[in-house]
C-alpha cells in the first residue's frame, strides 16, 4: 500500500480546498502531511521504512517480534490489537474494547509488556449498543446468539467472544439479509496479523446463488482432482453456505469481489465457513475503455465473457481455494490430527513439522501468510476453473463458450 499524493501542486490543492471555507480551516493542518514525501511516510511498513497506525513511530520489527512471541505464550490472538513502545523495551499492547482496564505488566524476554483494554473505547461502545439494539430484529436463534457474542466482544475485547459470534454466523444458513462485522482482514499490517475493521450488510441474489449452491454440492469430488493426496485435506468436507450478495453497505478501506470467512483456522477446520460473491461490486465494472495490453480479438472475448469468468474465478477461489487444505496439528494431549507416517509429496520423506498447540498459520508465517494463502487460492482457481463440470455449472455449455471463459479466466 502506497501513499496517494494529489497530482497537483500544493498551491493548486490549497486553492481548490479554499473554495469551501470550513474545509480550508479543517484541512490546513493536514496539508503538510498530505505533501510529506519522506520515505517513512510513503508506504505502510514497519517504522522507519514506512508508517502504520498499528504501531508507534519508534517501534522496530524486532520489537514487534518480541511482542508476537509474548502473545503466542499467552495464547492471545492479535486481530484487535495495536502495539506502542513507551520506553526502551517497554510496550503497551492496546486491545479494542468499550471496557477500559489494564492488566499487571509482565516481563518477557527482557521486555515489559502491559496489556491495556479500551483502545477506541468510544467507538466500541457505540457499536456494542447498536448491536444490542438490533437483536429484537433477528430472524432466528443463530442470529440472536451471534449478536449476543458480538456485543460481548466489542464491550470486553476478548477475541474468543468474536470467535463464538462467527461460529453462530456460520451456522446461520441461507439468510436473506447477510451481515458480518469486526476486525477481519490483516492485509495492511506489516506483520500480517493485526486486522482492519470491516462491516457489511447485503441482500442475497437468489438466481446467482443457485449456481454457487451447485458448486458447493459438487465440491467434495471436484476437490479430489487437486494434485495432492486426500490426507492433506480436511477429514470431512463441510458444505459451506455460498451466496451471491448485492451489497447495501460495506465499511472498510476497500471492497473485494468475494469473501471466505471467518479467518480463524480452528473454526474453518472444525465448524466451517461461508463464501460470498459480491455481485454488484463486480457488476459495477464497465468496458468503456479498452485495456491497452489486449488485442482487439482478446478484447471482444474479454467483454463478452468477463462476468462469467469472474464468477467462476471467485467461486473456485473462495470455495475450493480458501476452503481446502488441512492444517497438520498437534493437540494438547500430544495426539495429532494426521497419520504420523504421512509422506510429504515434495520430499518423499515423512512429514517432519506441524503446528504445535497454540500455533496458528498467521502467527507462524506473519506477513507472508496472507499473500501466500491468496496465491494458493488463486492457483486452485486456475487449476480447477478449467474443469468441464465447473464451467457447465456457470452455464458454459458449448465448447466455444467454455474455451472463451477459460481464456479470460487465465
């Protein structure tokens, strides 16, 4: 993520802003920041190589790694946290919650770490109050449970409460109005573990959802065509809810074409997940300007088959990309969720490493975890998106249409 700098001079910018006196007064203190082109202000990264609201300006990547190790020891997830360095080897771990309180500081690897609740307290209190006000309008018991856990989480800051809300959300199958809220995606954290606020409300597109329902029902045997063995997949493929939504409101820095959540590994593996395709996000695209890198022939195919190819891509990416794969884990009692004689297909030797109790995918791989997972899901989409059965689900029945859809997909 790079800083957006106005493509005009500072003088021109100030003249435009001054047209509205109130705006000029409010923006004047920010003009210096807008035009600050120092290396430390141009990208989202660890200080001093960039800037991040997740960390204080005096923190280093080495400092963050110490705090991350502390959180692993304490069995705490980082989703709704920020880290501020208050003195040499002294850190405040801020947790978003309506409740304001502080735990006793703890010593860890030469550092002193204080866990403090109440980050963004005013906003968390307002969210919790609104969630409670929404409860009388729930459509079923799962939604009521979800709202209760949401409110408890935003009030107290405990991620376990948010996980409970997501379990209830996953169990709420086929709602006409779909919604989710919380600290969800960690793309903008240099460490790849702290999450950005996200909330959306959408209504279901019934016709498009039928296609995704067909893909879900065919999912288990389509997964069997992936080039690794069944032992690297979940023991049971739990059919998720997969719907096409028309977004009414999406509160975050960007709106994706599709979503596969929750991002909690244990819930995805043991309970399940939901996939959604945001139809009116993709549908807002237009083809008024030809893409320069496409030939005229390719542009014709692109404009006629883009939406179908995109539907296939998002469907397979979310359901069979993010929805496949198994975390090889050791349980608290020392048992494992896989056969110890399992062979790594890349080495020909027995699997030698696995996740120990308390370890997570994001926690172990940090900033690499999300881009790697997105590449994995996209690779699955390209691999399985050419399957005739998948193409026919999306009404590509002729050889010509199938060939064109695959051409655009790739």
